[in-house]
């Protein structure tokens, strides 16, 4: 693997230097917080509370109240977890993968079961995870996961089972890298995060001969005994670029003998502009699977929000009448194909054709589509923030009476009587936040498109910029329309 710098590496370095200056912020150097994160058992300690909560959600979902606003499984999953997830990614990075409760169970299992197989080479991509990501969005609408504690509990339990089976059979972090749809959401969303696990000094890595960050640190008395594993996701830190595929597990930090890896500040979304060869990932411009993930991430945000507004039922009824289809699953499937396949193909294909012909950009049509697909990630993330943020903030305090009720059902009324009127922040406070998130996403996407247009078209950069800017503004307008529509009762019952 060549580590020689490319023009794209220089571009990314310049963008980052302009933002953070010559000395970036390093979270691992912050007193107390940095020491905790650098502790070898930090991931386990962070994951155990979430493991306990996950088990409580499963039990309450299976045996607790069947009314979703009164059950831990639905309230925590569809109100609090989703909102906290996107907010943490926005301000910090992929810390939810760091504290993943599924990995606590997986690591415990691997004390007794050692995986023997390598993941099939033909499946070492994101296609399976992209399909599962889309299927989860589809199932969420089709069977009403938000309203079923029982189904939500089984999904959580199924997740645990899938982790144990996949990582019990296959070596390394196979489930995280190739299977987990939630992980893929976190990976693509964290490309806009302000922090990145990164080497502090490339010169130190150049002089390092052990490469412990990728190989792991072994017992000097017996090379067969692994004291600390290296990066299981095959990210060689000196050649790593960005947050894609990084779970923030910090195995590389614990393995590095030179203490040369930190959690450093950087310009958010800068990795979506540059296209260096990324260790463990390759070139973004050549990864159709990751580009597809970016598009499902963006257009899936619109589809997921569309399902919660009243006009969704009108469109489904009209489509069923037009095509003489009565099956809800068939109608919903057609809408998902339209939103996640047809619409992106038309918008990006048209913009790429105009860019090639009008701005005379000397790139093939498909690579041009792939290149600019990543520019839509901030827009999609803005929509996820607005949507999930709405549920999170308007239902912020609902966890209190739900938890009180759960303890009371066990005969432990230690938290007092449930106060079911506890809700969250008023809409007049939340709505400006929603529009702020959407504007932030639009600004990020337009800035990326402009930088790409400058690099591709030079003096014709305005012509290269305009078609993609129209796509971005159109998606932004659709997002604004969605967030201002009357919401179906299911969107408000979780906050009430």
C-alpha cells in the first residue's frame, strides 16, 4: 500500500488547517475525559450501561404495556435513542459505535468462541448493508414499528443474535464493517462530524516498524499472544482518511506504542470534498456501494419523514387507485423504489449530464454522479437531525413516567407515581432548531458542490456548480415542505 501524498491529500490537509490552525484540538488530551477514553477498558465500561438498558427494553417490550407511549422499548428506541444518536454525531462523532452494547456481548462471547472464517470476498462491500438499511426503513413504515413494543423488542433481540452469529463465525469486525445497517448510518453521518481518530505526527508513523495500530501489540516473549488487538476494520492509521468505517473503538490508540493517535478536530465534511486513497476503503469515487449508501442516507431521510405527514396517506390512496393495487406493501414498495432509486437516478443523472455538456467537465457520466453523490450527505443529515430532533426534543421528558411505570410494575415504586403529562420542549422552541438543522445541511452541501466544481471545471466552475445547486435547493425545499406539513397522530403520540 502506497502512502505517498496525492493532490487530494493536500487539499484535505489545507481545508483542515484553515479550520483548526496548526495545532488541532485533541479530545484525548482533555483532562479526565481523555484519560477515561485512553483506558483500555473504556469501551466496555461505556457499553455495559447501554447493554443493561437494551436488555430492559427487550424485557419491557415483550412483557410490559402494549401501548407504545408507555413502553421502554418504543419510547427509548424511537424517541430518545435516535435523537441522541444524531445529535452526538453532529457535535462529536461516532461515539455510539464506541459504546455499542452489541459489542459488549460479542466480546464476551469471543472469550469462549473463536471465529474461524474470513468474510467472503464477494461480500466485502456495503451492498448488503445498504439493502438492509432500506428494508429497515421499509419495515418501519409497513408494520408500524413505532407503535409496537413487541416488534421493537424482537428487533433489538434479533440484532444481538445477528452479532453473535456473524462475529462468532467470521474474524475481525465483520458485522460492523459489512452487515450492521445502524453502523453504516453512523459511518456516513460521521463524515460531517468535527472530530476524527487520526495520527498526531506522520513522521513518527514513518519511523515505526511494528505497525501495532493495525497488527495489534503482541507479547515480546511469545509473538502468538495478542495483548492488544489492532484495528479490526482494516484501517491503517497513517493512511486513514476520514471517519468512514471507523467505530471509534480506539483499539489503535491502545495498541500504538508511541502514543501518536488522538481524536483530533477537523473541518466537518472535509472528507467529502477530497478523494484520497483511504486505507480499508479505497477511493470514494470508485465505490459505487458507498455512493449508494450516501444516496439512501439522503433520500431515505426524506422518505422516512414523508411517512409521518398526513399527505402520505393521500399519495398512497391515489397511487393504489391509479394502478388498481390494494396491497399496502405493494404501494409502499413502489413509493420506496420511486424515492430511493428513480428520483436519485433522475436528479443526479440529469445534473451530471448538464455538468458534462455545459461546463465541459472531462469525467465519465457515472463517475461524475458518484463524485457529487457525497455532496448530498450534509443535506440528508440535516433532514435526519430535523426529523429525529423533533421527536427527541418534543418528547424529551416522556422517559420519566415510562421509567416510573416500569419500576412500579415490578413492585418497586421507588421513583414515585408516573406523571404522564410530562412531555418535552414546546414546538415554538423546537421548530427554529429544525429549520436551523436544515439550513446547516444545505450550506454544507452547497459548499462541497462549489469546491468540487472548482476542482473539476476551473473557470467554468459556476456552470458546473449550478445543476448540483439546483438539486440541493430542490431537496432542501422538499425538506422544508415535509417539516411544515400536518403530522399524523403517530408522530405526536410518542411525545404526548
